[in-house]
């Protein structure tokens, strides 16, 4: 990947994460990425194509973190490692909520290529649920875990991350004893 493309993706992700997708225009993106508009269009045909690529890269990084923490774990140790991986993600990436759900919210009324953003956000949540199910949990159990993780993401926007972490860890331990 070219250095300019990396700059564009990194700065765009930061801006969209901090301010939202519609609030950030291409002028701001190219200014912060220190590239020209032509360079942006050489890499992406539209702002929506840029957003979709950011979401794909973010998902890959998130799944890599989950795999790193949960590799060779199952049962209760998997659940606790999964929670810790998610909380670590929040600590490292800030408490701005779920970028995928925000993208879905901002683009849910779109009819054209923007609907690819909504579809990807939906598929992301299904892939995460499948990730948990593939570790030997039922779909219902996976959804319950996703509710806990999504709740942690939302609560970290309001409360201290460590306070949220304590609640998530206790909830996961209780879930594992059901």
C-alpha cells in the first residue's frame, strides 16, 4: 500500500471516528491527510468507497486483536479473553462508540452505493457473532456475548473505561456459570 493511501486511510478513520461520517467533508480529509483531491480519487472513487475501505481495515484489525487474545482458548477462558480483547480495543482506540453502527445509522437511508456501507456494518456484526459461535457456543450464547460487548462500547462513551471493564468482566464470569 502506498504511503499516501495509508495517510489517507489513517487520517480519514481518525476524523470519521471523532466527528462522524457526514460531518467530515472531503476537503477536511485531504487537508488532514496532506494529499490532493486527485490523489484521493486515484485511490477511491468516492467518499463512500473510502469509508467502506476504512471499515474493512478496522474490522481486520479488530478481528486480529480478538484472535490474538483468544487463540487456543475455549469455554470460560475464551469468554474472559474475548472481553479483555474488546476492552483493550476500546482503551487503544478511544471511547467513541461503534464505528460500524454509526456508519449504519448515518447511511441507512441511502439507496445507492452507500447501502454497501450499511450492508458491511450488518455483516460485521454477523461475522463477530459467528466468530463466537465457531468457538463452540450457540448462536443465542453468541448474541448474549455480543450484547455485553456492544454495551461495553456504549457505556465507555459515558463512564470510565476501567469502571466498564470491571462490570464486563463480572458479567462475563456470571454468564459462564449459567
